[in-house]
């Protein structure tokens, strides 16, 4: 399939390379052309506009930051919609609001273009290893057309439901994942307050019912105090904004998520947005230090 790709960031470049290695002719567009320099040097065409990219592609894959970014790529000036032929597909793998996904699917449908929202979980390492978990919102026949592409990128592809449903599943994923990171941070902080070996505590917990992938990965970063970003915490903050808005709209109480949302707000206020989400430990440390100063 002729593939266009937009979003050559921490995950996107690896994903684009996998698609190209699988034999799909690839072209790209980049808001910052320097982000495409590696692929362009290898002979991948760089298009001048999203519309130009869409005109030469059967499927355009996007993985960018926010709902507004996807909307601008799709229907902004020189956007994808201006270049797509009937029967083309916009395969969006960003994390955006479910309502945005539904609205874009409806607008595309009026011009005979199909839509798939397929947000992913697994981070940069999952993108490099092509082991992403993919949550798809699409009409079944459209999903089957892009399934061969998704199988190149991930190890688990689940059709959640119609357009927008993939984003609902991703919101649930982020709620659980970041809440577990917060729990790991609190456990590490409690252990540290008692002066015990954090590495030993983590090892013990990994052998029992508290074991989790977040304890394995983020707990290790907390023990080593390595707060360099895998995925920047500001993106998790953005995702929680989507989640809490969905909860408010649906009148669904999420008491644990609401507390984690406040910790993420504090993280951003303390200037840690470009660090790793394991920095939630530092938020607790700062809160404790402030409490000591007040007393």
C-alpha cells in the first residue's frame, strides 16, 4: 500500500521505518523538516503539504500530540482532506478526544474517505520492537483494509468498536497506567521514609501480587532516580485532561483518577513536564518538604 506518514517523533520514526521495511512505499510530511532528515537521506520523499502527501497515498498514518493537531492536519489549509481520493484512509494513531475522532470520521465520510482511530500503548520501546498494543475504532471493513499495516506495528490489535471507540479504550489505558505509577511513587516514598532499601522493596513487590509492568519499569527509574523522559510527562498530563473531560461529560465519578490528575497538575506547575512520568515521585518529595517547612 502507498503510505503517507506524519509524526516522526519518539515513536513515529520507528513505526514509519517498520512500514517501509515491510515493503510499503513511503512518503512523509513534517512540520519540522529536520525531523524527517534521516528518512529523506535514505530516499523517502518529503512532501510540501499534507494535501500533497494525501494525494499520493492510499493510507496516511498520523501520530501527533493533540486533538487540535489532528484536526488541523485533516481539515486545515492544505490539509489531508484536500488531497485524499475517495476510498483513501486516514489512520490516526495519536491519543485524542473520542469526540474529535467521531467528528473527523463523520466529516471524512461526506467526501468518501474512511477513518480509523488506532491509539497505541507500549511507548518508544514498543514502537522500536513493533510490539505495540493497538486499540482500534473503525467500521469493521475499514479496519480489515489497514490490518496488514497494524500487524507490522503491533502484537495485539483489538477492534473496540466504531470510530472514537479506540480513543475511549486509550483513555482507560492511561487512567490505569498513570494511577499505578502514582501508587508506585507513593510506595517508594513510604519505603524511603522508613530508611529501607528501595531496590529491595521493589524486588520483593515484583515477586508478589503487587507486581506490574509499571512497578518493573517506573519503579526501577524511581530507585535509580533516572527521570529522563521515555515519553514526556506533559503528554500524560494532556491525556488525563481528555480523560477527566470525558468523565465530566458522561457524569462518571473517577475519584482515584481525580487525585492523580491533581498530582499531574502539580508536576506541571513544578516544571517537570518534559521529564518522565516517574517524576511523580519528586512531586511527593516536594510536597513533603513543603510540609516540613510549614511546621
